[in-house]
C-alpha cells in the first residue's frame, strides 16, 4: 500500500492496519468499497470490475465496490471461499458530520468481522449447523470445543492417551466445522483433517482463501488466549456462574480452554451481547454410537456417496418430514450421533408411538408447527444486533404459533412430550410488546422512518404530525402570500439543495415585498425566502432527522429487551425442535406402516441359551429399506421385497474377512442379503454395541435392494 495522500485514505489505512488478514468492506455512501490488494483479490473472486482512484494525480489506487443493499450475497461468496471480511460502517450521518465545526470526515468503525465460523444465518443452509471449533492442549490432555454462533449450540469435550489425536480428527470429520482456532506458537499436534498444524507456518498478513484440500479455514491465535487462567474466568463471567461445575466442565481445563478461546474470538469479531449463547454442554463419545466420516459417507446418511446423485438417496432425506428448520437440524444431529442410552431411546420411541396412535392430535400439532420460523437464528440476529424490523416481526409471528403447538402437545400421552410441554414458554409478553412497537409491514431501513407504531412515543407522534401536515401548511403560506403580494403565479416549492423557497416570475418582481430575501436567480424567475419560511424549513428538516433518531432508539430498546429474554426463547426453541422431530417421525411411521422396534439390554452376550434375552440378538421380520423402498415407489419399478434376518453373538454370526474384496458368510442359514438397517414388520435387538456398519460396494446392483453390512468393533 502506498503512503495515503488524502484524509479519507488515511482513515482507510488506519482501519485496515487493525484487520490486515481480512478483506475490508469500507462504507462510502451507498457502496462498500475495497482498495489496494483487497480490491484486486475481491474483483477476482467476485468477478466484479476493478477500477482505480486518483488517476489524475498519477497514483492509480486499485478499487472495486458492491452496493450496500446487496453486500450480504457478496460477503457470502467470500466466506465460502475461506476469506474473512471486516465491515466498516459510517457511524454518523454524513449531513450532520458536515455541519460540525472542523469536521471533514464521517466517523467510521468496524462493526463486525465475518469469518467462515461466525457467518450470519442469511449465509447458511437452514438444515445444517455452522460450527466454529477450537483445539487446546493442556498437559497431556487435548480439549475440543465447537460453537454454532447462528443457533447458540455450544459443546466441549477432551481426550487423552495415545488415541487422542485420532479421536480429535474424527470429531473434526463428523462436525465439519467451517473454521478451526488453535494456538499459533505452541507445538500443537498433527491434525490430518487439513494439514500438519505442528509444522505449519503462520499465515501471511494478507487476506487468504482456504488452502486447497483443506476442509475448514484455519485461524491461529496467541497462545495466552488458550491459557486456562484466561479462558475459565471468561466462561464463568459470560454464563454468570462462580464455577463451571454445573456445565460438567469442572476439572476439565483443556475443554474449558478451547471453549474460552472460542468465546474470546467471537467477542472480538462480533458486536452484541451473545445472550443467546446461554449454556455449554459437556459430552463424551461413549454416550453415542461412534460413526466416523467414512461410515457416514458410505451409508449415505446425510449426503449422497456420488457427486450429482439425487439427495433423495440419503437416509436423512427419506425420513425427514420436519416442519421447522430447527427440527431438521436436530434430526440431522440424531442421525450423526445415535444415542446408546436405552432409557433415552425408549423415551423417544414412546413419544413417536403416541403420535402414531393419535392421528388427529399429531396432525394438529404439525399444522400448528407450520409457520414457526427459525427461532434460534432469529434470536442470534437479535443478540448480535444485526436483526432488522422485519426479523423482529418474524420472531413475534413465530412466537404467536406457540400456544397452538403447546395445546396440541398436551393432547399426546407420552412422558417425553409431557416434559417438552412444560418447557414450551408461550412468551406472550414479548410478542405483545413487539406487535405494539412495530408496524405490521415495516420498511427494510430506517432512512425514511415508519417503523415504530403510533402511540409508542408521544414526541415521535408529534413530529410525525408536523411532517405529515407540511404540505397543508405550505399550501396555506402560498395562498396567504399570493393575497398579500397580489402575485397570482407565486409558488412555494422545495428541493434538496436550496430547501424551501418562494418562486416569483420576472414580470412580477416589482411586486415582491421588502421582507423577501433573494435566494437564487433563474432565467425566467427569482427565488426568495422569508424569516417565517426559514423557521418552518428548519423545523421540518429537524423533525425528519429526529423521527429517524427516535425510531432507531426505540428499536434498539426493543431489541435489547428481546435479548434479555434470550434464555426463555432458546429453551422454547430447543423444545420446539424436539417436538417437531418426534411428530415428523410419527407422521412418517404412520404413513409407511413402520413398527416400533423392541430394544433389550444385553448384559450377558456370552450366553448360549437361545431363550435368553441377554445374548445380543438381532431379529428382523420382513425388514424394509427406508431409502430404496421410497426410491422404487417414486420410480414406479418393482416393489421392494421384505427380508428376514436373525443374528446373535454365538450361533448366528457374520464373519468379516478384510482383503481386496469383502466376503460375508452367515452360519445356520442367516440371510446375508437382508436389509439389516431397514424398517420391519416386527423386530427385537439387543442394545447397540460400538461398531461401524459399512455398505457392500455393490449394494446398488443387488436385486433385492437390501444393504449388506459389515459389523466390526
């Protein structure tokens, strides 16, 4: 960058110096401008025209820009490529800045830094999370934490021993965070997900896209940010607690260090209170069935195995009937982390069964959920101070659906649904305040006012009355001046440069009174003003500015009030998500005639007594494949043929031989072509042991349409 030669470029250089690794979107009027190397990079990545500034001075400064109203789309493209974007806004009205004595520049500040891991909800898909992850090493333990800033989901864990690095890698592969934080100078450890972090040099002090082959953007931070004596107090202060024991993090300094680093990073890049991040959950891998990235990909749980394949071949798409974005994300999480807790599994199945049995209550519940928008992400926009009036009104509309949802849930008899019924807060007070404060159809911006409803603020109502009656007052002045001067063609007008004026044609200039002050001379007329007109002009223009100022203040107060209730809103959003998933599974089960599996705790897998329920049996009668069956029904081909299967740990087994080809042999006539992960007419199985099912490489060509499974511990 050359030495800045103008006050504006000196202001730009000062801001850019604070954010050297981000592309700086510098607000100039109705555009965000980029200069120097940022402009060259952005023009290439966004395919926009690269121009230059100050060519007449012999200094060609590269420059490009995007309209402020369309900036989110351009920012989204850069974020998806792994860039960071610093947004520098004008912090005062340019017209007011010009009126200040000695003021030459509008004050500008960076209001937020958008990174791949902190992207706003408008840049994200509604069905997936956007995790920001961090790794920290404290002694022999490795801490791992992840935060989805758009929903407030915050979790942490830690690993130790020889398998720690492998388990960290598996977590990264499963969560697929968009950004990874780590200590810049510490000899960390090798994470194969991207590259070797231990041998990786610090990034250059310039905006860089995500490295080729990397699965997420990598952001090194100073090592003191990961220190437990910094991270733990930061977490305690944020959550307002004396100890992290209630969150399960007491004594787990590595996990707390990673979580604290995330919180520090988010606070340093975002404005707002972060009130929606109201809890952090400790989790352990042994609570869930471990599915590594290869298994998830091969089983096509979430995404098709082959590029270009219809997404309908995935398990998620085949059983997803959730109505809300929150429900879809929760269903996705349940598929990726199946529970191993028998009580939890049965509680969910009880709720689904209740929905299957009561079709009227179930469909009333689903109709009530229809219209509930993404409460989690609307709340995050409020607390991060990026929500506009329409976002807040959408939040109120979604809250307005909760009473009907709660009433419908109350009609379904299941313990889990009863608990969720108690967690649903109708938030009537918040909804009433929003609807009384904001007009039913607010504009997108505050530029012209009209956001706040009448009756909210007395001063605002008076100023609006003055502004609305301005035309009538000007007409009265015009009529009176025509009578006083005898000039029938006299007109009172307004333009943005000269303000209010009285226009008199040249032939009538001899009739102009002495109190008229000349303002402008035209070819065929003269323009004048009077003390009365100047006073009224100041009052009208001041009224409009005050209207916008008061409306901004009232909206900010409303947004703060909503943020203060973030805990209630988030609790309700989580309950709505689970209600939605359970209702959707009940809907699918009833529609496709699926049955409830029987799960029996296996405490003695070595037993040879065939009548014993403790032998880890897997029995499937007329098993049907949920994906293939739907594909065949949609394609109009032959109907899926149900299959039976019986396996146990002693007499009926599958033998796996690893080699260039996969061979499966089954004892006592077990059907090796059965759809073991299909839906069944009846079934009984022991509680799941840790294992990874893998697709037979030729499963698409198998005429039975069933999946062959390799099971190994």
